[in-house]
């Protein structure tokens, strides 16, 4: 068995210039910060460029297997070591508990983890303890894993309240949803119909050695994720990166409306502008007001619209307070892509499940209800409103809309997709499930205001 000292040559992550122990240190600092409530996206953006790709790949994997890692650590040591050491120990366990998923051999990971512990003042005093725990794990792996199997958090790698919520909301599909949330999501593109077609763009991809297949009306699922700089015409707006389920929003809103007319459209929660751009691509004469309460995120909307060479009135404002931004003219169509728990996009953001609290669901549902009620008042009689969330919890989807319909008798529920479960699972029966490809979990409801 190798010892815990560093060896020569030091293992490097595939294609990365940084040694593995540094990546493990960076990953442990990211997961420790997530544990204290910070979002992983911002933490990864703040990593030094040389470490970022490697730390990102490891952090995603650690967050996916965080439930198992914590349960194993509890078997190895009832009392957790100080936070920095615990984060490093759990990082190693998350990466090596299942060798079929491990990016490196378990021995390399253990060796490099202990080396990482020795290099930092916050973990140096626990290096011996970490070494002892990980060596024991290697010796007793199967028995320790068996002991954690009875714990649903270890088995499903989601908080218990989340698992129970899905069991309640999706009694026939909860385990498939949780399983789907563990695999990485594909990179899906939306082809700008003003500049190309799906068939043409597939040919352009092939010409630069990339491949994919068509999904839905506008989409291409890439065989392998690549930096956007490698996508032909990306800077000119020929394609955007957008999940296949998110690509449903714009066509659902415009269904039954005249796309050649100068429709007044409100995109009430627009940032970073993925759906705003799509609306303008397929409804070129629309007058779109794109709101978001976050000014910094509004800049991202403008940046995205500039790249697509389309225009909207972008405003940083609270959609729930129209007196601060509305000019008094009713809208023909409103898209409310409401703030939510993001429970449907766990494949792309495996930290979210650990960041959310059970009480967030009710609090977000109350915000959604307020936005829905306020925006309904800004819709023209005969106009359409699409309500959507990237959540699979009923309280943020089906229940929200049922309550709204009970209180608003001037609302007609149009044929609507309802909940789309993540991955390649079937959608609700009211929707054609043709070639939809892999997609995130979403909820969509289409409403029309009676004339
Ligand atoms: C799900 S994201 C929208 C994604 C966007 N529609 C897209 O497709 O790119 C929700 C957005 O709602 C914004 N938001 C939250 N509360 C809001 C409010 N009261 N008024 C306007 N925007 C709000 C958030 O800042 C966030 O950008």
C-alpha cells in the first residue's frame, strides 16, 4: 500500500497544469463554502484560472456524492473534525467511494488528499487523522458502504426533506428523478432561425469536427460539451446554449398569437435573457420589455441580446411593483419564468440541493403567487401568460396554478405541458413527446385572459 507521502511525479488532472493535491485543496475550499451557504457558480468563477477547470470538474462530482461522503465520514469518525479538515476528508470520500466513478485510483486520491492536508495551515494538524480515516476506508470499503446504505441521504445523495417531497409529489417517478439528477446534463444549443437551420448548423458542426443530433424544433444536443468559443458563429448569435425544456417557453407563449404582429410582450424575470432572445428570434416584430430585479443580471440580458442582434427594452425593476416601471399599456403576452428552488436543474447545479432549506419552497411559492397575481393585472383581455419554473415541486407548479385558477375566474387554462421531469423521461400526456431529447425538469402552464 502506498504511504501518505507525496510521490514523484505528482499526479496531474487530465490536461490540467496543476497538481492533483492543489485541485483537491481548491475543491475542499469550494465545498466548505457551499456548506456555509454560498453558491458554487460564484466560487468556481473566483478560482485561479490554472485551477478552475480541474476544481470545477471535481467539485461537481463531490456535490453529486456529498450525501454518501458525509455518511461514510460519520462511520469513520462520529465527531466531525474542524470544518476545513472535514471538507477535505469528505471530498476524498466523495471522489473515491465508488471506483467505477472515480477520476483517479483510490490510492492516488488518498495519497494526494493527505499531501494536500499537510500543505495548508488549516488542515495540517489533522493530516494524520485524515490519513487514518482514508486508509481505514480503503481497508473496510465494502462493509462501510453497506452500513451507509440504509441511510436515504447516502443512498440518494439529496437531503431527506427533498427526497420526501419528491416521494409525495411524484409517487411513481421519484426514484427515477433522483437517479436522473446524478448524471451530468448534455450541452444543448438553440439555433437562431433568423441565421441558420438545425440541418445547416449540424453540417457546420461536422465541418469543425463536432457532432450532435436534433432535439425539438430548434435544438441540437451536442455529443460532447465544448467551450462556446469552439461553436461556429456563436459570437454572431447563430446559436445559444439553452436546455431543451427551456426552449419550450417562447413557442408556448406565442402559440395562437400572430408572430408577424408587433405584439407587446413582457418577459418579467428575464435574466440572463435566454428566453427573451428566443422570443425575439421567432417573433421579430415584437416589442419586448425585459425586466429583472437584479441590475447586474440585466447587463447579462443586454449582452446576450446584443450578441443575437435583437432589441428589447431592458429594465432593472421589481415585476411585483409595476408602479415603479409600467407605462400603463396592457401586454398581449407575458412570460413569468419565476424565481424558484431550481429543483429541476440538479444535474447542472448539484450544489443547489444542499443549499436549499425546506422552508424555501413555501417562501418561493409565496413570491411566485404575488408575481402571478400582479402581472395578471397587466395582461390584455384575450392575452396569453405562460407561467414556468425550473422546479419539479408541485407547490411551485401545478398547485400554484390550481390555486390561481380558483381565485381568478377570468383565467382559462390552455393545453399545457405541466411538469416535465428531468432527463429523458416522458412528459405529461397532454404534450407530444416527440424527439424532445434530454432536458431539465420544468413546469409550464399556459393561461389566457377571458375577453
Ligand atoms: C429563473 S431566472 C430567469 C431565467 C431567464 N428567464 C432566462 O431564461 O434566461 C429568475 C429571474 O428572476 C429574477 N427575479 C426574482 N424576483 C424578481 C422580481 N420581483 N422582479 C423581476 N425579476 C425578479 C431573478 O433575478 C432571476 O434572474
